[in-house]
């Protein structure tokens, strides 16, 4: 956000900015979603829904898991949330007590760490390796000196775009069961893959908790609508928390999201654009001699270890010299992020191509 503010100040002064710092789709919601929301505005009073979401939307999300993953879910396990961020708050509060320790890989989405800290929980960051595609492994978890109560996965991950294979997920689920650890998976980037379909953790562990939503693949960031899949023992605790914390997710967004799953042609066209942008950046950085490139399997991020000494200062120099805004790795890995940057590539291919050329020249 600090990078975005600096970039916006540059743009306000009349200078060009190419945005590779913000992790949101460049396109808006599908046309059918907008039409459904407009119809709801005209016909519906838009009062509160049930705390866990409208029953039709919860049933449609359950159908999505049947269609995409071959899973049969009781819609009662579906919790509609105020963005996936709202799901994290509900889930962490329902599953853990103050002082509990939650393991996750570093680099990681910084809000995990910050939300856990705000709730009196401890984020235990495992120093994942590039050769493991920045993902946790059972061997890495065995290095923990003290027990943890939770394990949070992300696949595809922010900032790396790394996807855990079914075998890798199964091994992590086995470790969690053996150690009586609550397993959670952030799957908000499912649908944005550059190879095989990402596996849901529910395919290997039906007791795991899933966080997901409409922001990334469905291009509905500002609609603030997400969902959780919870095991039966969490259904009522999460419902009680939701009733008190936010009453219900936005009603208008729920009305629109009901048709989002029927817009795959439009949404998959976006994914093809992301794939083209990914290829442009990888080719350009390879020509520039960037070391340790780990191609992303999904999402729309490229995490690059440039061996920097101060990634924040480097990103500021890049913006000042080229007009390209990227994110320093310190957000994602406080211990090692001074060496790394994250490039977000959900924008237009023309913009990403120009940014790639400028970064390549700057590196040279």
C-alpha cells in the first residue's frame, strides 16, 4: 500500500506509472454479475441475509465443489463471508485460543501474520526454500521446536504463485493429523492456474478448513465477498461469531455472485491473459540475468530473488527511474525479504510488456 501511495503521487504529478504492485484483477466483475446486481437493486429491499449467507448462494457454492473437484458438500458447511479476509477472522477466532501458534510458510501474504497477531495468536513462519517452490514440507515442519495448533497453507500462494500438488497436500494433511494440528488452506486463487487444476485440500482431508472467495478468479475484489468451508464441529461457533461481528455479508454482492459460476468463458479469457503476461515477464527477466527464477504455477504473481540488500530502496529507485511500481519482499518475508520483490501481472498485456522492458533495462 505504501508503494501504491508513492505511485499515485507520481501519477498525480502527471508522470506515467505502470502498476505491477497491486494484487487485483485489472478487469471488473463479469457482465452477468453486474446485471444480476442491477436487477436486485431495482427489485429487492436488500435487507440482512442469514449470518452464513443466502441459502441459494451457499447451495451454489456447494455445487461448485461438486462440479470442479468431485466433492459432495452439505451446504450447511458453507459460510459466506465479507471477503476471504472476513473468513480469516471468523475462522481464527473459532478455531484457536489466545497464545496458540499457527505455522505457515514464509514468504506469505502479510495479512495472515498481522491478523493472527491482532487476535493474540502467534504466527510461526517457516523459512521455505526456492527449491521447494517456497511451500512448506513435512520435513520443514519437523524442525519446529515447539508444538503448533494450526497449519495454514496457500495454494496457489501469494506472493509466489506456487501450487501444492495433490501428493504434497496429502503429505501435509497426514502430518497435521498425526500431530493433532488444525489444517487450513487459503484457496482464493483457485481457477488461476497455468498447468493442472489446483487440488483443494478437501480432496485429501474432509476435516480441513478452506478460505476462498470471489475476489481473484471472479474479478469481484470490491464486492467484498468470500466463503469458508468448515467441518461440522465449527458450523455453529462460526455462525455465532458471524452474527455478532458483522451480521451478514453484503446482500447486493451475494445476489450478484449467484450467477458468477456461470461466467467461466469470460473469466477464463482473463486467465489466458495472465498466462501471456507471465510468459513475457519470465522471458524478460531471464534475458536480464535474474537468478533463482521460480515460475509461478498459478495466481498472478512472480516472486523474484534478486539478491538485493534493501528491496524497499530498490523498488523506490525502480519507480523513480522507470515509472514501474513493484512490491518489495519485506511485506512477505521479514527475515529475507530485503533480497526479493513481487511482480503482479493481472493488467493488460501491453502494460505488462512495457513494464517488463523497463525492468529488464533497469536490471542491466
